[in-house]
C-alpha cells in the first residue's frame, strides 16, 4: 500500500494493464463451466433448479 502511495503513476499504469487483461477473460459456458451459489464449492454432477426466493432460482442437488 505504501509503495502505491509513493508512486501513484506506476500504480495507475499497472491497474490499467490489469483491467485490459481482465477485459479479455471469456466466460466459461456449457459443459466447460458452472454457475455456483458458493464459488468455493464445486456443483455435484447432477443438478436441478429449485426456487430459493420468490423470483430467483439456484442450483441444487
């Protein structure tokens, strides 16, 4: 943090590079990806959609 305060120009340059890199990330869809309620947990191989709250759905086994 202190280094960022001392050299704001360098920080801004690195931040801009990171944003460009992150902008190139493509979403993983279909059989290559998962939608998770908890990012730390892998979904089971067989799932079904069940209502969690009115107007929303989540994956559950």
